[in-house]
């Protein structure tokens, strides 16, 4: 059964956090915990969501939450799942929230190991396309041409890793990509993943106003537009089959999408050196 | 101005008893969202898309934790939420 906004848990499980105004990642965590409910155990590596959620002595999480070493998100999830199972507790869901760097670069081997073992965990990667917590450094999921503090001049020269294909190749039980611009789709996928026993992976696009260079109120708009213009796809992988959940409705507007964001702006010096003709 | 319904009780759903200590974030804000209940159709989009969860399903706004990002005003198809200068409320 599909869950709508009205059926969500009315309590807030991620509240009073210190994320920047208009943070996409915090919306992804908040909604995921509302779907999973109070029996979810959150696991967070170093990253934005652990930096804004755990400010000693404050705790923005209402359910159980752990900070892990950067590379060990999936390993700690495995341990918590095994420990709780050992104690005879079975009505819980271990959920991990790792950023794009903690998933695609640093935590990749731990995730691969967890998929290999077939642990019953839900891994959510909130993808803000750079290491935003430490000040916008390029990660493996930074798209081509996006400027970061480590690729300041021409922007990233590498394309984004296809994380869904990587986890699918590892033999994951369920993998899906989502966007915070389409929360109904995101909620449905989390609900579906929570009902599957096995390793689940959800990759959610979570724009960052500070790192991407747009106004704080445009977060959801940009996340929606990314899907509409085809810069991000909503896909599902299950039982060895791929499914596209939404066709890009206006792929011709890709340029508009990129022009809205400060990170794709081309430096004047670079334009002159390369006789760049565009605006 | 006659209002359809004006929820005046502070949101209770956002704070748990014996829960956790969080200091207010309200001071971060330079603009605040104000809901016009005459235009509101209770679609719940502002509640759903608020990154901080400061709008309750009954549309009570928790001004202690709202950071004034403006997503709710943008999400509101009816234009019932306006962002007003915080200085006017000081």
C-alpha cells in the first residue's frame, strides 16, 4: 500500500538540527525516519548529517543514533543488526545515512562487504555531489564541470560514478535512486525497502544551497528540475531488472538547470583562453 | 481579518518528553514564513517539504526552530505563505 503525506508518522525524529537553511540532506533524513518510525536505528559516518545532528550535549535524533568511523558505515550497521538479532529483538530497521563521499569514495569497500554478506540493512546515500561538510571538496560523485574548492578553475574533469550500477554489480537485493524533489517516490521506495529482507540501497539526490550556489528556497525546485531535465534519474533495481520510474519531461532545459547554479559558472579567464562562445 | 482557523497552541509533536536537548535555531532567520489561513487548503506540502520539520500537520509554525529558508513559501501552490521581514516582528 502506498503511503501518503497524511499517513506519515506525525512525530519528528530529526528535529532541531543545525543544518544550513534549505538543506536537502536533512530533508532526506527527516522523511526517511518518519517512514521508518521509532524502531529505526540510525547509523551515520562523519559527514553533514552527523555534524548537524550530534552537537554535544544536544542530540537532534529522537531514535537511537550512532556515529561511525568514516569508512565503516556499512560495517557498523552489520554489527548493530547482528547484535540486536542476538538479543532476540526483531522489530527494528538499521538505517545508515552516508553522504556521497562516505559512500562512493571512503565507505565503498564496507558497503561492498555488507552487500556480499547479505546483511539486512538499509543504506541511504544522500548525494549532495561533493564533500560539503568540510567545505565543498570534489568527491567521486561530483558531476562533470561542477566547481568545488579542489576543482576551482575548470570544474570537475571527471564524470559522476554510477553508484547504482556499482551496488547492482555487487549483487544488492534492492537498489533505487530518488530525489527530494519527488518525496512521494522517495517515501514509496523507503517503504518498499523496509519490507524487503536483505541489503537495500537508496541513493537520494539532496541539493546543497551553499555548495551548489543557489538560494535557500530553491532546494526542492532544483532537485525536481534535475529529474525533469534528465540530470538525475529515478531508477529501481530489483531481481536483476532495471526500471525507470520517471521519464525526463523537458530534457531541452538542461542548460537552464545548469545556469541556475553557481557551481557550473564558467570563469572569465577560462572563456578567454578557450574562445568560449557561450554566455 | 476573519480567520478560518488559527491554531494557537504551540506544536507539541515536535518535542518529546524526556527527550533531548536542542537549543533554538530561530535566531538564524532574517525572514519568517506567515501562513494566510484564508488561502490555505491544507494540502500539507509545506509540512512535508520543510527540511527542519517546523511546520506541524495542523500547520502550527515553530518559530523557535524555523531557519527561514523559504521552501514552504515556494512549495505553496496557493501562495498562502509569505516570507516577511523579521525586523517587523522585533
